[in-house]
């Protein structure tokens, strides 16, 4: 089997409001959990409690994601400032 090699250069990643996007998604997951919480009995009767725990897991992973993308955003800004300061000298 031949080794796969790309035939063209990879495109630049799309940049946008990453922190806002991850925060919004985390809020959506947590709201979905809260909306379903009053119906826990119905979910338990129909063996669907995993729906609630999936939403809670999404919110928890979203919190980790918020922490990660904020650190990433700060590192990108620090790097840009360092490059600007180096170019100014």
C-alpha cells in the first residue's frame, strides 16, 4: 500500500468568534439539560435518562472547551503582539 501524500497545500483554518461560539454551545447544552430535568420521571420510565446526562456532559465538556479556547485566543494575541514588536524594531 502506497503512502498517501497530499497533492496540494492545506488551506488556512477559518478564524472567527471561537470563544463566543463555544460559550453559546455550552449554554445551549446546559439549557437543554435544565429543560429536560423536570421530566426525569418520564425519562426514567422509558429508559431515556441518558438524554439528560448527554446534555450535562455536553455542558461540562463545553466548560473545558471555553477554558481551552480562551487560552488559545490569548496565546494567539500574545504571539501577534510579539511579532508586531519584533517587526517595529
